[in-house]
C-alpha cells in the first residue's frame, strides 16, 4: 500500500465523504494521530452536531476552541460568530450596539450574496492557518455533495467581486487553499456502490472546480478476509448436513447460525471488495488509498478514535 | 376528509394507501433513493393508480433501471416492459422525474415574472445564476417547490419524494418559510431604497457602511439590481412559499425516515424524528436498511460460539479431511460470529430507541448485492410493504 507521508505535514486538511461513511471518525482519528506525533491540532466541526467531541468523550464546543484531549483543540463553526470575528480582526469594525441590525444584516448578506456563508467558514480555517495558531487544522467538512461549493466559494467571490475588502480577503485565502504544501482534501468512503461512485465523482470535480489538491482517499469499514481458499473448502465440508450435525453434537448446540454468520461475513466482504477494486481502478495514479478496518465495537468514543489513529498511522507508514 | 382521526397505519401498504405524498428523508448514504424508488414501484404494482417517484440524484444503474437515463425535469412514464424481467405487471402506472435545480428555478422565474423584460434580466443576472446553479441552499427550496408544482397539477395518486442530501437534514423543511421571510424582510427594502431614491435613511446607514466596506459598491449594486428585479415577483413568491409550507403539514402528506443502524445515521434519524414531531408533521414510517439478522443476538448461540472458539481443536478432530485447517476455520467462524454479535446488539438497542415515534417501523436485511434493476427494487419493496 502506498503511503502518504505528507498528509501530516499539511497545515489544513479537509475531511469529506458521503454522509454516513465515517468522515467524522476519520477526522477525529487523524487529529489524534497528529497529536500523538507531537502536533498542536485544531479539529473543526462544520455542522455543530457535537459528533467530533463525542469521539473524544468531551462535551461539545462552540466557536471558541477548547482543548478536548492532550494537544487537540476543538471548535464548532458558527458563521455569525465568524463574521463578528472577521469584522473585528480584519476590518477593525468593532461589533457594538450601534450597528444594531448586524445579525439581520448578516442573514441578509449570507442569503443574498452567494458564497458568503461558505467563505466565512473556509476563511476562518484559512485564518487559523495564516496565524499559525496550530500545527494542523483538521476540518470535519460538509458531505461530498457540498464540499466543492465550499472550497470553490473564495474563487467564486473573487470572480464576482472586483473591488472592496472582500476581494483582498479572498486573495490570501486562495493562496493558502491552492498551496499544495499547506492544504489538502481527504475523501472518506466505504467499499459500497454509492460511496465509491461519489468519491470518484468528487475527485474529478475537485480537480475541475477547485484549486485544492486531493491528498488521500480513506476507505473505511473494510471487512477482514475470513477465509483463504483452502479454509473455504473445509468450511464447505463442514456445511454438509451430516458433518454439521456431528459438529453440533460435539459443540453441544446447533451451530447453523454460527456457520450462517460466517457465510454472511464472506458475502459482505466479497461484495465490498469488488467496489474497492473499482475505486482503486478509477482513482488517479499516485493518489494514496488508506484502508481502515471495520470496527466491531460496542460504542464509539476515545478508545475507537485511538484505534482509528493507529490504523491510519500504519497505513501512512508511521 | 372524515371527521374522526383515521386509525394509525400498521403497514407501509396501509400508509401509502391513505396518503398523497410520501417524503423520504434522513441521513445520506442509507439507501434513501433506492427505498423511495422501490416503494413507488411496489405501489404501482400492488395498488395501481398513477405513482410518481421524484428523485434527486439516483445512482446511474438505478436510473437505468427506472429508464431515467438522460431525462431532466419532466416526468417520464416507466414502460410496463421494464417490469417484465421481474414477472410483475403493474396495475397502475409508474412515473419518474429527476430534479434539475437550475431548470426548476428558471421555470419558476418564467412563471412569476411580471413581463418578458424582467424575466430576461433576472435569468441573465450573474447573482441569479449563482444562486440557482451553484449554491446549495437553493436546492432545498426548489425540491419542495417542484413537489408543490407537481402535486397541484393533480396528475398523480401518489408521489414519493426523495429529498436532496442536505447539509442539515431539516433544511428543506425550513426552506419555503425562509424564502417567504426573506422576501418580506425590512432589510430587503433598505437595500433597494437607495438605488431608487439615492437617499439613505438614518436606519439603514450603519448597515450600508458595513456592507459597502465588506462587499464593495459594485457588488452591492449588483445585489440591489437582482432584488429590485425579484421584488416584482414578491407577492407571488411569498404566497407560493406559504402554500408549499402548508402542503408539507397537510394530512395527505407523510414523512418516511430512511436510515441504517450505524451510529451516525441513527443519531440523525432520531434528531429528525424529534423535529418532525415538534413541527407537528406526520412521521408515517421509519425504514431501517442493512439490518443484521436477529440470530446474531441470540444469547445461547453467543455462548456456543465462545465455547467453539475455546474448543476448536477438539471439535475439529476427524471432522473433515484436514483437521488443522478445520480447527482454524472453527476458530475464525466463532470469532466472526462474536464480532458481528457485538454490532448486532448495539444496533438492536438503537432500533429500540427509534421504535416509539412512527406509525410503522420496518427493518430490511442486508442484501447480497446492490440493487440496480426493477427486480431488485420490487424485492426490496416487498420486504418493506407489509
């Protein structure tokens, strides 16, 4: 498996993927791995569901970053808070009572001016990179259907707005986003039909519509290979009714469900491996594909996050 | 339209027989599109009438199965022949349409613009092109708008809607109201005023100072032009958005949450279920896909598997032609059962938490292969049906 030794050397990593494939798990695992390597990491949630912090068994965070595990800070994106910070730091317009309709104005501008919401989100992450507050910023980004719009927003605004402060702001953002040594995108998928299709489409769209580079594809929930070919022959012998009967008698109970479960595991694994092959065949050469095993876990928390970090580290050759 | 409340449906078949619109919603990646298509196809076969599935972004093979290839916004009839390989003859008609966001927006403008000149100006406005084509929130609104449009034409007995993958699963519910609020907003009027009268009043001056510095005068002027044009359609839009909102809460409309029992989708499904209840919207069914078989949770078998793992060598002795391999296989088989058992129990607990809310809760097992033809859709539909 080819590694991606530069993934952890980036400053800003967006983690995306079709809903439900485990992109938050991967974002948390990546943050954990980087922190274990001694980096100061900021992990950002973009949809305020508190999923990232739950994976570190910490309470949800808001817009102000808080250390949730050694070396790991977390924040939750809030576009209105981002606007306030932006006005204060960048334009030196303090948010005071005098500008009463700010909140409404924000709603208005965000709805009217396409991409304002997106740019306040992406801009905040780029700002953290520019200010070097952290060694690595990991973004649990919107699902793959939306990430392209978000990453393309600075360019879109740049095209639309010819003058004004926004224009100069988008320029430094674009510089950071387009810098392959600083910024990368990680697509997460599972070895299933739709996630694989969407990942292949995403890779094309990212190349055509944004200036951001794809850094890796992470395939999550890869099932273990249960049997070798010889194992399977012997397994089939056990499934002969007479043999199965003997086995049940010796074991002291009906083994049929146990053998059925193995058949199910093998079937699931096989269906998935064809999709995995299709993914690997369809990706551009040189783009690292990292495989994460299916976790047979009771629940998801700090322990599974460390397991994911370890698996990612192994795949990256660390 | 009876006076007393109808009895709660006990099966999806009963639910669909009593409703005009089924909105399939829930997290992404759980088979929402496939489930919506399967239900529409099954309804056409079993219940008859004209059934439409309004889908957003079907997998190509699914689109092929529905005969949707290369079609846009217009509804197309799925030929009866498409049901042939599945040995089913539909009693009714199955229709399908794929949502084309840009096309739908353009149609909406054409319908509401007061005159051809305004219409052309809006269609050519760069901001309009961005909003309608590129930015995601507009998809949510247009999906519901399109549903309203089709429903009011009255051509279908049942419409099954597959909702767009949203940033927030609820965006599409709020979209019509947001659109109405937006067009009624005072800020909109403020923004338009100076470009009409060149007079900035006291109330709007601070807003202008901020907006001008951030966005630049030209961009602000572009926005204003766009909204001056849009204002000509103001009342039409607001009325329309309100009508769409009413349709969602109409008793003929029901919601169906599709999910799997994986941790993240379940949390989203729970959230969605709570929100639907809070908004007094009807949660007709929850469909859980890819559910592991029940036998994995059986306590006796779990014990058996533990003992098989411990006694693999003894059990394998003389059982097959190769005792060494048999020992390994028994160990692996037992281990695998125990692993999947952990997942199955976790998922069962999550299923129990979901079961109170809807009229009907259906579980669908893992399929051996992906669904990409009519036979597969009908097989899935039959599992959900009753």
